[in-house]
């Protein structure tokens, strides 16, 4: 088996590599999304706290 055969995957390379890319993108989204949401939540809470301190 050589590298060209490995990457061709018996004629199913397009489907295999597309599924790998889609899976990678979804997993990346699953990891990054909560981090972004947490930052937004903390920023909103800090603003809310500042507004409450002013009154």
C-alpha cells in the first residue's frame, strides 16, 4: 500500500475526507461555542453590576 492508495481510499476518498472535515468543524464548534458564550455572559454580568453600583 502506498500513500496515493491510502488517500484514494478505494474510490471513496471524497466522502471519507468530507466526513472528516465536517466532523472536525462540528467538534471545533462544540469546543469554541461555550467559551465564547461564557465570555459574553461574564461581560454582561460585569456591565449589569456596574449599572447597579451607579444607582
